[in-house]
């Protein structure tokens, strides 16, 4: 991806604390976009992040996993806390939420497609691009992955950026 600056944003995390992407300068950030009721790609990404956290070991101290919601209607603090707990990412993943008006500029800045399901569906679903973006310590987008990434490869990417 080169070194395109990662667009900054400010949202609330699962506990209501305001978080900016720029708060993580000096760390490698693994940024992704998820929703808690997702039946397929989002749990897969979360599982791979958990595996990556184990492979990184102490390098996790210099790494931040950040997820931005793609489902403002259903990603409540309770749903997010449950999702993070189910995927063993407590203390490892900051899951950022907001209203559609707060999230839309972030989705646009990262060229993310997001479309809610028709309202007649019983389970909420969201069609969205699956992206995992690795941002270097200076705040530049360096690696762009899809949901089919391998945890070992992500670990290598993070370690390479930490060694720069």
C-alpha cells in the first residue's frame, strides 16, 4: 500500500471511552470493520486476531487491535462486550461504535462498503467489505488484507513494521 496516511477518526469504545486512531501513534495498529451479529466473516477475523495476539506474544504491548462497527443499530455495548468475550479478545481489541452519522465518515475514509439488511429479516445482517488494515507506528496504511488472511502472515507484517 505504500505509506498513505491513515485517516484519523474519533469514536467511543465498548465502554463509552472516546478513542482516536491517533491515540495509537507509536504502535502498530491492526484496524478492521466488524459487526457483532455477523454469521461468517467477522467471527473469522476475530478468531484470527486472537491467534495473531498469541503469536505476537510480548510484541502485543506495541500493537493495537481496533475494530470499527458496521452495524450501529445492533452493536450495543452489551453485544460488543459479549462478542469480545466470546472471541477471547478482552483487553486486546478496542471495538469502536457510534451512530450511523458518526460511523459513515470512517467507512468512507477507508473506502468501505456498508449496507444494512432489509428490515424484514429476522436476524440483523450487514453487507460490508471485509478489510484488515495494518497501520505503522507513524500512522501510515501499510498492508491491506481481506478476511482470508493468515494469522502467521499478519504476525510477520506486524513484526516487520515494529522493527522499522
